[in-house]
C-alpha cells in the first residue's frame, strides 16, 4: 500500500496566516486614511494659495479683486470646474462670501471659503481666506 506523500498547509496554518493578514490590515487602514486626509488638506491649502496669488495679480491690473469665475477663466479653468458662483476641485467646493460680490465690494476685499468632505471618513472640513492671504481652518 502506498502512503500519501502530498504536502500542504493544514487548516490551522491557513487560519493563522489569515488572522495575521487581518491584524496588519486593521493597523494599516487608519494610517492610510490619515494620509488621505493630509493630502486633501494640502491640496485645499495649495489651491487657496494659488487663488490668493491670482487675486493679487488681478487687483494690480483691475483695481479690484476678481470673482472666482473670472480668476478661473484667466487660469484656463485650472482652478477647477465652475458651477454658478462656485468652483469645485477634488473634494472641495470654493465659494466667495457674498456669493456674487459687486465691483465695489471687490475693491475693498474678498472672502473665500473652501468646504468639503475629507477622505474616506466623510469628516467635513472648512477653510476661509480673505484679502490678506491668511488661511484659517474653521471646521473641524
């Protein structure tokens, strides 16, 4: 009679490997989500800094600050997708306060808010910037 000489993994060994992979994944997913949030925040900050620079250029040429649609058109739609009085880029929506400022209001200053859900967690983030170029985190 021949003995079965086939080798393989036992059920216990397979369960242990699956358990170890599960523990590594459980430790890695929160770090991955934190990285996504940091990247989204960095993108929003970079976008707001770019808008601030465009505002300075626009003011020097027009003696007033520009609306988001005007700035976006000058940048070849590089700031995002225009939707009414707002811009959308990535997970963030950029809006001016008031939504459609007059030329007289834009001679004095502007305020832009960026709001959006950040990463897979769905946490709402809101940033604000005015003519000084200072970016302030409002939420969370």
